[in-house]
């Protein structure tokens, strides 16, 4: 991240059991295009709506499937 840049504040925190999540921003037609995000470590933030997906402890050993 460049100097002086700040980390975006999550709009919502969602706890999940899978390393792959789909996000469409919710709200039907008022959302955004559906994107599939991969949680590599502990969490991932949607680049469109800033929802933060957090992997539950002990979950996510899906071996890439």
C-alpha cells in the first residue's frame, strides 16, 4: 500500500466456512456484479462494496475445490 494510504473500513463483516465466497453486494439490482473471492489467509475484502469475509477458525480446508 502506498505511503499515506489508508485501509478501507469494512461495510459489513461476514464470517464464512469456505475459502471461496461469492459477493454481489446484496440488495438485488442495487448490488454489484457477482465476484468470487478467495480467502488465502484469514480474510478478504470485496473490492466493490468493502464487505469483509472472515474465515471461521478451523474452517476452509477445502483444498481448492
